[in-house]
């Protein structure tokens, strides 16, 4: 059994991907080539955003987003205690003050109450993270932060996820409303790290926005601040989305919705089966989640992980420490206790999940967990 599958394609589709790679090589269209532009258009369409700018990584997407806002060093960026290091690093590398909000204990997402308590006169940005593919309720978050602060959505794990917050049918498997609530965010950032729901054959990222001014700024910033040849107007990065990666993504993106549905199906199976084991806490998710990771929480996390690994079930921790404990951020933050985030880090365990995963394999995982607790 695998933990994930970074290239879940049959021979026919693989041939198509290979051919499009070769076509790009033949055209020698390597830097900001035609396929970058084509992919940006495609991605903005599919994510229902007006503009998209490809860049080198999901981490860069966050850095570029922050850079576009002309923040000052005393400006505060609120981030959740539980996320991948990139969310924290982006604010640190942009020389802003990191302020942590704790997470909600059922969903693992940033706690809106905690955000409310952490807002100060210096707060300029909040970065909600759509952890494991589940959208933060940005409509509600916008009501809390008001219109004079920026919301940058970290959607690295949530390609084409939708929110079901106002939906009465949210217990059913299928979402009926499909609201992509990032319209309430100013900027959304995505990663194409290979294991993501839409992954490249290397690194990649993209930024979407409906704000034309922010789009223009980010468009220049990702290419060394170049507004025309040899005119470098802004302190930009060399963070272009590679044309070969855009070429691959243009083929792979055709299957992301299907793959998301597959992940949803396997996750629902896990939800149903595991809900009967009293030692297991499920992560509360809505049907619109892209189900990037399937994460449970348990008390004897390391023991169960060892048992599963011994039985050839690969598992991982997302993430083994909360961001307030990250060594890389130590000098940038004030000591703070984040009870839910810290507990989450101690108890979380990610189970195998990928498109076309056989229910037989998911069932094996469930059976072993049941056996461990029996
Ligand atoms: C929540 C989150 N934010 C940011 C990133 C950074 O993306 P990348 O690895 O493409 O830099 C990741 C990916 O690993 C992530 O999971």
C-alpha cells in the first residue's frame, strides 16, 4: 500500500503528458512560455477567479502575495498555529510580525474566535489555511476582520475545494451549492508540489485574485519586478512557473475534479468506518473539501503509527509540531501557548489516501486500527 500517489495516470494519459512535454522541448519555449499563460487562464477559470499568476512554489506564492501589499515591519500577520512551515516562513521572510491564532478543535482550521482576540491596530493580514482541503469560512472571517485588512487564503491543499457553510444539506456526500468562497479573500495561494491534489513533476505554485491592481503587482513581482525588458521597477523574485511544469499541469488539471471526487469517496468510507471506534477522533469536514489528507487524532499516536507501519500501512504526521514551536521561527515570535494546535500536533495521524485507492486497502487500514484497540 502507498501513502499517496503523485502520478495516478494510465498509459494512455501518460503518453499524452509525455507528448506535450516533448512538444514544448521542441519549441524551446522554456521561460514564461505560451503554456504558462494558457495554464494561468485555465486555472483562473476553474477556480472561478478573475486572474492567476503562476510562480515557482506554493511558498513563493505566499511570499509574493505578502510582498504585493507593501507591508511595514511592524505590521502583523495572523496565521494559524497548525499549518505547514511555509505559512509561517512567508511572514517571517517578508519581515512582518507573526501573530498566532489557535485552531478549532474539531476541524483543525484557524479559530475565528481566536482571530477576533488577536486583532490589533497593527493587524494588516490574516492567512487562513484550508488545511487538509477543507475551506475556512472566509465569508465569516471577512465579517470579523472588516474591509481594511487583507485575507490571503493558503489553499496549497485545497485545489477547487468549495465551501458548504450555508448549505442545509451539508451532511450529504455531494455539495449542492459549490460556492468557492475565496471571493471574500483578497488573494489565494496554491502549491503544485507533486503530492498535492494537482501536482507538477517538480515544484510549482499559483496565485489567484479578483483584484486587478494586486494581479498587476504580483505579475511583475514574480519576474524580478520587470515591467519591460531591463526595467526592474519592484524588488521582485525570480519565481516564474516553469513552462515544462505548466505544460504538465495543463494535462493533469483535466483530472483534478475527478481525483478530488475519488478522494472524497475514500474519505467518506474512512469517516463511516472509523466513527465506530471510540478512541479515534475524526477531523470534521464538509463535502466540498478537496480531501487532500485524511487525518485522525488519537492518544497513543506513535504506538498506533508503529503498529500500522509494521503491518505495511504507511502513515505520516501533518504536522508533528505546531508553528509556535518551529525552530525556524523561534527568533521571530513571542512565546505563546496554543493549546489546540499543540495537542493537534501530538495526536494527528494521516492515513493513506489518493485517487483510485482501493476500498479494500482503506478497509485494511480500518481493520488494523480496530485490531489495535481491541
Ligand atoms: C498549507 C501549505 N502551505 C504552503 C505550502 C508550500 O508549498 P510548496 O511546497 O509548493 O512551497 C504547502 C505545501 O507543502 C502547504 O501544505
